[in-house]
C-alpha cells in the first residue's frame, strides 16, 4: 500500500512510519524540519510541508500521488497538547490548538479524498480526555480541537461510505515520549502506551480492513 504519514519526524509519527515501512508499504512522510527531509529510500520518502497552510498540504498530497500513485491510506499524527480550564484559556488559545490539531489533519484529508481509491483507510489521532467531561474540563483548548477530529472521522465515514473508505480515531492515553517524561517525571512510565504499541495497532487495522470506522482506545494502564 501507499501511505501518507504526517508528523513522520515526531515521536509517534516516526514509529508509525517505520513500522508500516517495515511491513512492506510505501511511506510518504511529511516532516517539519529541514534536516529530516530524505529521498534516500525509494519506499520511504520524507518531504517538509507546513500543514497549517492548505495549499502546502495540497502540494504534499499531490507529491505523494506523483511519487507512488494511488494513496491507499493516511496516518495523520501532527498535533500538540495544551492544558487549562475555562478560567485559564482564551479564545486565541483555542484557535491555536485547532490550527495545530485539526487544520493539519483537515488540510490533508480534503485533497486526499480525490486521490484515495475505494477501500482506503485514514487514521486520525484523538485524545482520551474527549471521552470524559471530567478530564475535558482541564484541557479545554486541546480537548475542543480534538473533538473536531472525532467529528471529522464521522463526516468522512458518512460522506465516503459508498467508496468503502473508513476513518478511524486512535485514542491514546499518555504516550511514552521524552517530552512527556520530562513534564511528568514522577509518574510510572511503564503504565503509559508506547509509540511502537500504537504503530502495531494501526498496522493491525491496515491488515484487517473489514474492521471499519473505529474509535481505537490504546490506553495501556492509564
């Protein structure tokens, strides 16, 4: 399969890209840093794009299609966290989180729908706090942005059902990354979900396209 992975130089995106490439898929990785651009491997290309810019995101999709042909899948991992309740969060904070977590996904999804054959799969990254108002109240800007991701998956599944295209939302708990360890040094890292575990889960869904329209909870012990 030919698969776009956004955030392919991030902690989660790099694990996903490497896993899927090791399974024999062609990966068109979208990266954020110049030093991570690479065309050394034919089956794993990395190009830099600002996915907050719709025209740049459209160019990314076109480049991927020109490189590999039909695009069978996408895993869109770009995003970022921000905490704070209503008393702490201004509207500009919400807009910033929407641009980072939602716009970067939607700007890929929109042009991708023209390139994706029947049976394609899209994986979006949600957030556990969206599933609980008690958790959501402490991450207002982040949570509202991630709620849009769930709605986007529902819209894709409704709009492209006749093409058998399926959008899944992967919902991790705390991902075991260096920044999270630094921010929460007193927590038990063994309880967190590893990027490699999420990558394995996504690969499983690619292998089994009969499992459709999933909200995929990858929590480990948190």
